[in-house]
């Protein structure tokens, strides 16, 4: 007899649980969440289109990396860090770097 897994877990609907992600995916293909900057804008990255989507309040802006002086996503992350800071982001670094950053605050 085969054991069955309980089905009581709630299925997460990404479109309703994350409206900013839904908006980013409407603007570019394959948007991945990068993080939230110091002004509380959410940043998303489309590796397919090499484009960043920045969503702040109800406004959304797309920025093609080719239209900037940056050649890689890490450059965009560094630029945003200098201009606005990050509440958190998921690009580059390591667990050790994150721990050090947390201790410095």
C-alpha cells in the first residue's frame, strides 16, 4: 500500500501573491526578482532580453542594459547600491559577505 502525501498545503499563485512580479513579466520575458532598493522599488532582471524592470509604487520602467554604460547585471546592482542603496538583493556576493554586511549595520 502506497502512502499518500497530505494535500492541505495551499498552492501559491504567483500572479496574485506577487503583483509586482506579474507586472514585470508582462513587460519582459522571463523576469527574475533581483531585490528591493533603498527607495522601496522592486527590481527584476530578464536574462532573455538583458533588461532590468524597476517597479516603484504604480510606475514601471524598463532599462535595457545595452542602453546603459553597464555590461553586466552586477554593474547595475553596484550602480543602484551607490544611487539608492539596497534593502536586500539576490545578486552576487556570498553568504560570508552577507553575514559581514549584517554585522556592520
